[in-house]
């Protein structure tokens, strides 16, 4: 259950176990490339006996200085964009 209190999103796990997920409006990192939009992918892990369990693969992101709208900005960029020189 998620509760929003004073610009914080809080998740209630068990009776007294509370953790702060993220500050709303802050600089939380989304795991998404800011150039091409590549994000997390979902698939299956397949064991030797072909039992399938869900898995999540994240993109390989790096901080890079990017020229956006005439200004230099630090952005999270995937390695595909770095290798293909999509950034300047």
C-alpha cells in the first residue's frame, strides 16, 4: 500500500516496517535512457527443467554530458546511444 505524505511516497510492508520509496518532485533516477527511451524489459528465467520464473533486465546506463536544447546537461544514457554517437 502506498501513502503520500508531505511530498514523500511511503510503502507499508508489514505491521511496523515502513520505508520511504522516493521523494515526489525530487531527482529520482528512472531507469530509462533519456535519448532513446530504452527502459527495463521483462521476460522469463528458464531453468534446466524448463520451469519459468519472471525476471527483469535493466538497461546499461551511464552518466554523460549531453547537449540538449542548446544547454549542456548531465543525462543517463544507454551504452547503445554512446556507441552509435547519438549524443553530442
